[in-house]
């Protein structure tokens, strides 16, 4: 099982299933493309990168390289990590108070799902559709700036609840 040490000293791992340390983060375009390809796509197939219509593996996360997201419940940092053996973190996002004067209306929508939340839903309804699940978690919407250095969590009023900013970036 993989593990990651947080800057605050917390030791995060995937030994528990579901894991309080794992997030699933998708751009709105990735979600839309997945649902365009299969409007009845199940949450389980989406998260496990499976296409049950064609009975084959299907990658829904379209990035320069495959990544995972780790969340530290102690300091609330989010790590974007290479999804490969001996991968390393690429970006670290630190939770901060939002700059409520900043206009986020042209930012990109993100969908953020927790491993615990998705596990709970699929345990009670294994066939739940991705679209149905996204409606259930739509009370908080996430937006990332065009330079991908700031993220806002916004409620339905729409009030900015909290922000994440890039604390560090790794480059080879």
C-alpha cells in the first residue's frame, strides 16, 4: 500500500479502505466527456476506470500524466501526486482564507469527491450513476483559477467558504 508524509508530520496511507486521505478530483470537462460518452455511466465504473458498455479499461482523467490526490485531515493540505510506482508529489495546495474580492466566474469547475463518501454511496447503491452522485454532492462547488494556483470552495448562496493556494510545485 502506498503512503505519503505530509509537511505537518502526518503519515498518510491507503491501508484503510476507504481512506480518509484520498480524494478524487476531476475537471468539469473530464466529467462532461465521460457522461457524453456514456450518460448512464456508474460512479463505480468511473472511479475504477472501467467501461462496462465496451467491457474494457477506460481512462476518464485526461492529464499530462496520471495523478492521485491526497488530503491531510490534520492541516488540510492537498497533494497532487504522480500515479505510478515511486511517484512523487507535483503540487501542494494549502488551505487558506479566501480573498472574497476575487472574481472566480471564469474559473474552471472541479469536482471533488472523497474516498469515504464514494465508498459509502456505492456500498448502499452499487449501481448509482455518476450523474446522480454528482447531484448529491452539489452543495459545494469547486473552481480553480486559470493559472491553477488558487481554488475556491463555494456554497449555494454563493459564498466562498475556503480557498486553497499552491504552496509548492515540483519540477524535474
